[in-house]
C-alpha cells in the first residue's frame, strides 16, 4: 500500500487538499507548523504543476484578503479497465476518481490475454487521444486471483492462458504509464467505498455473476490478505441437502448459488435460460421459477455470508454483479439466513443493500486504486522533481 501521509514535503502538503476543501496559505502554515516561506515554496510547486489552482479569496478580516487554493481534479486522468468474463468496460477518470468517459465492449475472456488486451487497449488509446490530458496511471481489474505486487493472475479458473501473464508489461508496451492490477471484486469494493464518500469504512462487496467473489473493506482499506486471495467467497463449501439448487448434498458456493447455477437449475426444469442475462430477464418479467430459484440462491449465499459477518463484522454488505440487477430477491433470501445465523452484536447495525455503482463501478474502483499510488506523497514529490 502506498504511503498515506508522508513528511511535510510538497507531496505531503498536497494530501491535505485532496478532500476538495479550499485552504489559504496561512491555514496550511498554521496546520503544519512549517515556516511561511517553506510552505509557500511547496504550494507554489503544486500550483506550477497544475495540481492546485487559485479558488478566489478568503473572507477578509481586515487588510488584503488571503488567496485560497484548491485541488484541481481536472489536472490529469487515469485509465481504468474493468474486465469481466464476457465484457470489458474501459474508462478515463479524473484525479478524484470520477469517471469522465467510458465505453463497454463484449468480449470473451477465455480468448486469452493478447486478444482481450488488444480490444481494451484499442479503446483506451482512442479515449486518451480524445481527452488530450496527462495520464497519471493505469488500473486493471480481472475476474480471477491476482498477485497484486506483480499484477500477474494466479491460476484464474475462468481465464485459460492468463496464468502468470505479465499484464503490466503488456499494457506498458502499448500505453506508457504505471500499471496496477487487482481482482475485479476488490476493484468493485474500492469503487463502492469511494462512491459512498466515507459513509462506511467496513463493508463487504459481493459479486454474484458467472462466479461469486467478495471484496473486503476494513477500516477504510481493501484487505487482500497475505498473497491477494482474500475474499474468495465462491469456494466456501456449503451443505444444504434440501435446496433445489444443490444437485448433491453440498458443493462450492459459486457452483450452487451463482447466476450460472440458477440458469442451469432453470434449464433442468425446461426453462430457456442459457446465461446470467436470461436469469435476470426472467426474474424482471416475474417468472415464478426464476424468482424462486434466485431467492433460494440468496439463502445459500446467506449461509456463507453469516460466516463472513461473524468473522469480519462489516456494517454493510453490498450485492452486485450481473445478478445484482435483481438484487432485491437475492437480498431477501440472504437476509433470512444472515440475521438468523449471525451473532446479534454483528448484525445490530448491519445493512444488506444493492450496489449503487452501476456499469461504471469497476472503472471508479480501478481509478481510485490507481490514484492511491499516483497521488501519494512520494509519487507527487517524484513528479515535481522530474518537472
């Protein structure tokens, strides 16, 4: 994780402005204890780099009013690529992490890294050319386990040909910039946390789609674990012999409660449901069996989430992914089990809600992750030194 505060260098001072609140030079001096000349020199460097801009004058208390400075999120962009099993969303975000341009494209992740990256980076190049802004970094989310320190996938089950592939090097060969890669659910969790503006600092984002995974935010920070596999919710073993979704007596969670599992159960009942999209369509039109099986998937999901709630004690569980479009039925089933099987203290203020992020949630998350590095004190100091 990049440094969050740092010494009182220009990069350290810059962190104080990232909340968007304007400040005078005098306020910076009073807040930091730096001499006026030293603070002004650092702030001038940030203004010269375009990271801070004048924001008018403070209210005068007598004499000449002080100049106010604020962070300018339009000073550059970050590139974000969110890969799913059957799609990619490519976008640019400003330096606050807010998406400013996005494009979504269907693709098959099983076609391999070269084909998938060629499609995504082609669109990325077009977005960057249109924007004409300085690139601060690149973030990539993929639907599989990632060694975050290297950006390489590790035995991703639905991504043949990607194991050990050097994604950062492949991206840099096309677009010059620092590249950070993470699991797509971690990206979604980071994006949801950012979108909620600090409303909660302990949340679990659950993506229910072709598979099932979770991203864990604790104390405001993403938790990746020792090697990056934290949140692999889909491989929790559930035992529910009476469930219509469980062919045998038990199985991995994603094998019995994902969109793929619901579609398979519907087909076994003679319903035309080839994909997650078909499940969503059927539920949205009120198909009784699709609604019932989706709610049952929520109950099975609740069995696994009750373990998570007791262990991690989040204040919010967010349901997203392709089945997140019919999240009310998943949530209804999950609530039945979570509140019954979790300890009362852990559920006292627990909320289970659909995602607020929409199709740009992954872009926001990849951008926010990238900015944690690109706008850190050390990164800003290096940028100013190069300038």
